[in-house]
């Protein structure tokens, strides 16, 4: 009976993986080494000075509508030198680099309707002659750009903690105003022939903005430019002071625990330390004012948070130090589930809330099999809370199988994540564990919603050797091990006491 049901589980769990993905999973380490050697070689072959490139046209769109700053940059570059160029450089002021959560680049291929974007690799690089501590990143082109050729690049970068509340403290009835600092001219290691910058604010309330030559404002958009013929590293600082009453929701620390159980369940426990990182609240908080005039008071505070959870979520709970919080609503749909949670009190600037969200998921939705028969977990990395910055995210993938022995040679974690994260293994002990369970730990700082992509952990070769056996060549002794340990312990105690009893008359 039990054996049968476990075979059913096996059938349901058999998903197939594309050969490429499987390959990536298996030989990631080799791939990384090969790639780095390759990029090294290409660097040697086509090392070029920045003077060889110029930017024909640059358009920058800065989106300030949330507390997470998104910048879209379109660059049309031309090789004006004589040798092919394989890298395009981007420059950032040092203050921005510290807040850079994400930087992506793609090249446009094809024209008009057949236009598509091919992602390119971007890596930090050192430029000895960069002025004022400007930091550089290098975009590796797919094919070197020959003399006289042009290419169009799309760049997206995201900055966190880059809006400074001013005034730094506001009362319950005030609106939140913030500063954003940048340059009217795009910082670039190249000569820029023509450029324009557009800045979008959340509302039309803009207190002030730096006016330089050709600055225009219409509604919630400020336009700097067009500017013509600016030499490399031109800079013209600007400050925009505007209203932004969005939820400045920052999770200072998030620990996500993913536990794979041999009962076909994936149990997720998420520990949040949430803060409102906007202008600090001053004065007393009046709940009466807050509730009677919801639009007049506390406009920058937040009361609800939306967590996007996978479909088929079950056994959801939400609790804090005091206990369960019942004010949460779960809407499950075909493709996603929305969990709306409401902390015990609304969060004002500087206030914090600590809570735990837990839920279960069917393991079969996340366990896949690669063609070589190995199983891996495919799960999302980022924070499920919408429009939230996570200062530090720790993700722990472990198992509730009683004990796992690592096979020789697999002492390194092998999670495949599409961006850089720190990885290590931890051993978790719980009562009755003899050797402890292996947990794969992934850590990343400065996480934004764009980091919500999938990662894969090859569980068979790593942590779940025991699980594999439980699942696929069902061995009931495995599951009975903990009860058996208890029974045998009592049995030995019992035997020992009998032995003592039997001996006692001899004394
Ligand atoms: C809190 O909720 C969980 C899950 O619904 C439940 O198991 C637990 O008993 C509840 N605890 C209290 C104190 O109500
Ligand atoms: C992981 O899951 C996502 C969403 O279901 C899917 O799009 C992706 O292809 C999967 N990746 C792998 C390597 O299985």
C-alpha cells in the first residue's frame, strides 16, 4: 500500500529537463572556468583604448516612481578606431556603485519588427585613468565590433537606498519628500555625440530640481538635454526634490528556509525583519486620526503587504512574537497565489516589524529530473513581498530526512543561480539526528524584485541521498529509523535494568 503510493509519487515527479539546462547543472564549475579563460583571451586579442569608441546617441530614463530606482539606458556605440573592439565600458559615480543592486545589458539584433535582445555578460573592471573614483563595468559583446560599425545596447540598472528623505522626520499628517542626486550628463568613458535624460517622478509634486541649460519639466517628467558633443567623463550634478509616498519597504534581513520532506511536501518558512526606510515618524501616532482620515494622515505609511506565492500553496500561516495574526487574505489562482498580510500596526518611517510566514507546496511542482536521472529542486530565489528591497537574504535548502551522508567529493554546494551569490554548506542538528543534515546556504545582499528568478540545486548528488532512497527505492526502514532508535534505546534501558535486577540478589 505504502510502496504503491510512493511509486505514484515517482511517476508524478518525473519531469524532464532540456539537455542544455542539464549540462549547465552538471558542469557549471567547468563552464565558469572556461568562460573566464575565454573572456581573458578575447580581452588580450582585442584590447582597445576607450578612444576607439564613441557614443552616437544615448538616452537615459530614470524611473523614480517607487523607492527602488530603475534606470534604462540605450546606447548607440560606434567603433571609430582601426581595430575591432569586443568590450563596451560603463562608468558609475562611486556613491551609486555602493547601491547598485542589479546591472544587466543586452544587444539589439535585427531591425524593426524582427528586433530582439540578446543578453550580454557584464563584469566589474578597473580603469586606472577613471577620474574622481568613477567605477567601471565592462559589457562583453557577442562579436567584436569592427572599425566603422555600430551597435545598440540596452542597459538596465537598479539602485536601492538612493532616495534620501528630506525633511528626514515628518509628522503623521505630512507627505514624504525625498532627494535624488545624479548628473544631467551621463557619466561615460567615451565621447558622447548626443544624449537626453528623462526623469519620472511618482506625482507632479516636485519641490525643486537643478536647472542647467536645456531643462524642461512637463507633468511628472523632467527632461535634461539634448546635449551635444560632450567629452568623456563630463559631469554636471543635479538634485531633484520631490514627493514620494510609496511604501519604503525594506527587509533588513530575510531568512528563507526550504525543507524538502519525503512526504512529497516542500515546507517554506520565512523570517522577516521589515522596516519602513522612509522619513522618520515624529510626534505621537494617533490611531483615531489614522483610521478616521485614511487619506489625510499617514500617506507614506503602509498597512498591507502583498506576498506573491506559487500556485497550489497550502497551510499558510503568518505570525509574530505575540502569536498568529489572522488578518491575512489568500487568493489562489491558476498561476500564482496572492497573500495579503497586515501587520498588527501600520508602519511609519523608522518603524519595524518582525514576523514569520510559513507555507507548504507540493514537491512535485518543484522537483525535476535531468536526462541523466539526477533530480534537482527548481525554486525561486528572491523575496515574495512585492516592491521590497532585501538588505540581506539567506536561503537555506535542507531536508527533513533523518540523516544524510554526503557522497565523497561533493563537499561543495552546487546551486545554479543566474547571478552571483555566496554559497556554503551547513550542518543542521535536530533532536535524534546522529550525523546532522546538510543544508545548502545561499546568501546575497541588496536583493530587489528582479532577483526573483529560479535557481536549481542538484539534490540527489548533494543533500538528498537519503531522500532519493526513500522516494524511489522505497525502504521503510529508513522512515522507521527514528522511532526504531527510540524503541531500541528504551529496550536497552529496560534490558539493563533487568540485568541489574537479576544481579542484585547476588550482592
Ligand atoms: C497558528 O497557526 C498555525 C497554522 O495555522 C497553527 O498550527 C497553530 O496552532 C496556531 N497557533 C496558535 C497559538 O493559534
Ligand atoms: C524552473 O522553473 C521555471 C518555472 O516553472 C521554468 O520556467 C524553468 O525552465 C525551470 N528551470 C529548470 C532548469 O528546470
